[in-house]
C-alpha cells in the first residue's frame, strides 16, 4: 500500500502570497534556511518609509498590516493543531532568525513572528501559553516572557474584511470560508 501524498500547505500558502504581495512590493520567501526551515518569510520593501503604504495595507491581514516590523516570520499550520511543539518551533525560528548577521543589528521590533493556524485552538490551550485576544479578531498575543514576540493568528476568527480574504481562504471552518469567498467576489472587477 502506498503512503498518501503529503500536501505541502506552506508552499501553496507562500505561492499564493507571493502572487498577491509582489504587486505591492513585498517580498515573500518560503522555506528560508535558518536552522530547519521557516515556512514563510515576508520582507517588507521600504524606501524612505517606516510604515506600510496604503496599497500594502490593503493586501495584508490584521495583525501584520498595523505592525512596524520589516521582517515577518510566518509559521503556517493548516492541518496541524496549535501545540507545544508548534510554539517551540516558532520560538526557535524567531531566535535563530534574529541572530543572523544581517538581522542581529536591527532593533527587536524589526522582526515579528506569527503562528498561523487554520484550526481554532481550545481556550485552555491558549490560556496555557498565555495567549490573549488583541484589538483584532483572530490575533492573539502571549503575556508569557519568552512568547511575547510570537503572535498567533487564528484564520477562522479573522474578520471577513477584504484585507483578510487571502489568509482566510486557508481557514478550515465553512462559515469562515464562505465569508471570505463573498469578500473575494467583491474584489474581482466585473
């Protein structure tokens, strides 16, 4: 009996993001070697600017679009549940990425890390890691000392705003998907 084909969701996710974000001058690099491979890295291209442009903000989801960071590490979990192993992996990527020679001299705020989950974590799991809701639906931040730089994005909970559509397409709840599909139709010109 042959083993089932393993879908590399983070590669599909990265390809979709690359197509969307290169139009607004944001570089998407997937499988960046640090120690192991980071699923996706967004590098903001800034020329004499410390903030996202209006066009870039329209293409970025909540939590990222309001960040002043220039580098975003996205640990994408489409079929895996939020767990200790996922948090440890994201924390390791964050630490080792920040130690790269070209990144180490940047201020801590220049790098933001996100765990992106298609499956909604249980409340007790969120509490165990100190994750609490932020001002944006679906974006959580930990109050634990070593996890304060690892944000959590729950795709099922993102608001159905047009700027969240491309991320919500990977959500696993039908209600969330339907809202994203309606928003996507509004983005496509007649």
